[in-house]
């Protein structure tokens, strides 16, 4: 609920409270002087003001409790807090009406204020959980839209003209010079594009991603001869971890693409993946040079990294970090994910 919406709801609620109880008392004013109804209205407004203050205390408690407690426990705490505040409200009301402050009817008379504050709490919860449901729905819609964009991006991976053109040119040269290497390259291309077709599968693992990355790097090694030196190191626990497709691959592509533009030969690329408990740790290093124009490192536009960050935000909200920048001896991308059991 927005701040403005909260205050509007507060004024409407307590205005409704004054109006209902004032109108209910109108029949008893027939024998009174004209000052009777007016005085009663002023007293009712004063009593409502005490209730308003009690509701603000209750609001402060519920704001603190709502993120920490489950709904049944939260409801019980709200009722208990309503009762305690209702006692204070009833005591203040007796002082306003100049009635005996303490007597044996106090608990009974506090039941109506308890009901009012409990109803106020229920109304507050309805707003909070409605807003939470709306945010969740909006997030799901954004995630669906992003998934659609990701699928389109994967289609571009499947038929990436630039990469495919260069690979086929290299393959053509290898057919005569080294037929065995040519056959290997065809197999690696097929495996790489097969992986891209599985981007919507729920059973993808880090191992699947790493297989595609190894194929990609082997193809690039064939293309660039001795100008690329790549190593991939993945522990067993990490390899079996479920992972959405193409979260590591873009980091490796950037390392090769931009590293070749700024690194001495040979370009060295290192991919290291570890799992420690629920944390997946991915490091991609290259011996290139980081340009301070950030997203436009090298000749690129930074679109790949922006898309990756957007996918991470929706797939692993508040459960990931991605840092890319200069380190001693090159450039490092460091991705961490909380992947669960």
C-alpha cells in the first residue's frame, strides 16, 4: 500500500467509525437539547482520535511483524496486540467521558474496541497481501516477457550468422588441410547448436552448459590456431547443479571476443566453476584489457551483459551477484548464485 493510500484508508475507516456510532445514537437525542448531539459528536471524534492513535501503534507493530511471521501466528499476535491497545483505548475513553477509570466492567467494555482494532488489522492485511499478490503477478508477467525475449535470443544463438560464417570458413580450409580436425569441428558445431535447442528444458545442468562452452572454445581454438589458450575447471558438485541455459556462456563469449581485441597473443581464457553448499561460484578470466567505458568494452554495445543481468534478476532475484572488471593480469567476470539444494 502506498503512503497516500494508507492515509486515505485511515481517514475513511475512522470517519466511518464516527459516522456509524453517531447515527446509531441519534434516536436517543430526541429528548435532549440541541447541544446534546453536538457534544456527543465532539466526544465521539475525541474517542475516535484515541482509536486512531492506537491503530498507528498497531500499524508500527504489524509492519515489523509481517515479514517475519507466518499468517496464523501473525493473526494471533494482531488479536493480542488489539486487545492490549483496546484496554488503553477504553481507559482513555472513560477519562474523556468522565467515567470511573477502573471497575470490574473494564474487560467487557474493551471487547468492542478490540473488535474494531482487529477488524482494522484484517483490513490492513487485505491491502498488504493484495499488493503482494499484485507485485508477484507483475513479476511473473515480466519474467514471462523476459523468457520470451530469451528464447528469441537463443534463436539468434542457434543461427548466429557471424559465428556460423566464420566457423564454416575455417571448416572449409580444414577439409583439405586436416580432415580429422574438420570432422571434429563439425561434431562440435552440431553439439553446440543442439544445446541451444534445449534452452527451455527444466533438466539442464551446469554440466550441459560446460559441454557447450567446451565445444565453443574448441571451435575457436581451431579458428584461431595458437592464439587462444583456454582451460575449463568444474568440480563434480557444480557439474550436477541445475542451471538455466546460457548464463555462463555469454561471459565466455565476451572473454574471447573482447579479449582477442586487447590481449597479447596468445589470449588465455580460464573458466572455473565451484559449488560450496547452496552457493555456485563462477569465474571467467581472460588476459585482455578492461576499458573503462564499461558496457562498451571493446567494439561491443554491452547488450549481452545487460540481457544477462536482466535474466539473472528474474531467474535468481536477490540470489545472485555479477561483477565484471579489471584484475591483475586481465579481466574477470565473477558470478555467484544461490542455487538451493
